[in-house]
C-alpha cells in the first residue's frame, strides 16, 4: 500500500478506538460517515473525505474530552499533502459547514448532538451573514455541507458498516500511490 494509506492505517490503529463525546469510537463514526456517503452515491473523493473528515483529531493533542477543536484545519492541511482538493477541502470546511448550516437553516441547530453544540461554541458559533455568504462562494462548499450532514448522522451505536481495509484501494488511487 501507499505511504499515505500506511500512515492512515497507523493513525486509525493508534487513535480509532478513542471517543470524543459522541458515544461511538472515532473509527466507528468515520466509517459510518463514509458508508452514508456511499449510500447517497457520492463520488470516490467525497467518500474518502467522509472517511477521513476527523483525521485532524489524530494529529494534535486534544483540547478537552471532545477532541481537538481545530481538527478541520489540521486534517485539511495534512490531507492536502497526500490527496487532491476534492478530498482535502471538504474536510477543511466541514466545521465551517456546521457553522454555516446553523446560520442558514432555522432547524439545523436543534438537530445537533450535545457534543456538536459544545464544539460549535468552541469553533466560532453560527456564521454571520457575511461569513455565510463567503462560505457559499467557496468551490467546495456543497461538498462540505454534504460531508457535514453525514458527519451529523454517523454517530449511531452498533451500526454495521464496511471496515477500513475496504477503502484502502480507493485511498491509494486518490493519493496517486
């Protein structure tokens, strides 16, 4: 397997069993997000973005029991060195997508888990009108919003999904290895 895939497998082996306040492990959550992306017919890059969207939690020390609050940036930066923008940019923007949806959809905030409500308070809260307009102009904002919705839904205990090795060939193709 490629260097990127080996790095990802090592990160998941070391940190995938950790929790971040959602009642499921990080591995289970990220695999659920990828499964949701696949079930909606997302393309390969967006499925892999869904799988890796929280990798930034694995790269930095945690801020508290809810993880590293700037994991979107650290994960996006890390992935950008290994994958095309179609993978890294939705990851980089998935926290901004939460802030955006809180600003533009009246009922979105009420659907957030308690952990997501808390982390939202640490990540800048709902966007202002100007921030929302700027976010909506990003070429990756639609993918980031889709990813955010899978992120929100991928927190179910006991769901059976494909395991990490299933995605390794896709990750290798996308990383160019």
